[in-house]
C-alpha cells in the first residue's frame, strides 16, 4: 500500500531445470487511491477499493491454490503519516471486510496487514535491486563476484536510499 495507491504483485517460486529456485513475477494490479484516504470510510468502501486487485489475482492464480495463497499487505510512508490508532482502525476494517467479502478466496491473517518502517522499506528495496541484479538468489544467498548494488526509491511520501558504504582504512 503506497502513498498514491495499492499495488498487488503476484510472485511464484519455481524450480528451474537445473534445480535452482527462482522468484518469478506473474502479474500486477493497481488500486489508484491511497489507503490512508479510508480512515473514516465504511468497511464496504475499503473492501470494494481492493477487490478488483484480488479478482485479478484470482484469475492469474489457479483456483486450487487460492486457499493456500497467502496475502501480505504492507503499507508504506502514506500510512506512516497517520497515527497508530488510525492505522490499526484501517487495518482492522480491511481484514474484516475482506474476510466477509464473497469474492475474496485467499489466506489472510490480521498480523499480515501492517505498516513497514522506513528502514524495512529501504531494506526490501535493496534486496529487490540486488536480486534483479543477480547479486543474491531467491534464497537470499550472495552470488560471488556479482557486486552489491544500492537502491534509490522515490515514493509519494518518502525517499529511501540504500547503499553499502565503502570501508576506510587508516
């Protein structure tokens, strides 16, 4: 859940012919309104806001995997602008509304809906950049001689810059 809207990304871990595991992105859907805008909204409005993204996911993921497909909703800086009680109220409403919605087929636990700290958001950005660069594997193992890369993430309400500082010998 970003500052300008929510994005749903579908990933699948697949085993390649050589036996290694890869994380493959299978699709993305977007809801174009910040989650923080739902601070005083009724539960039905919050569920309706997200359901198009989950309907998209249900079309991409085979039905026999729906009940075992875990949903993680992690909000970023836009939600960090709200008080903790406002965040919790939105997340409680989201959890209840999705569970009660007839079209929501996935596994969702209340503790899987939260706000990321800025540090964790930056860390995930660095992990993603290094995975895409080939520096780390899907198991988060470093690949020798690929070089660690930094990341710059300029969002709607925050900026994260992550890099490995050069050590200085004296």
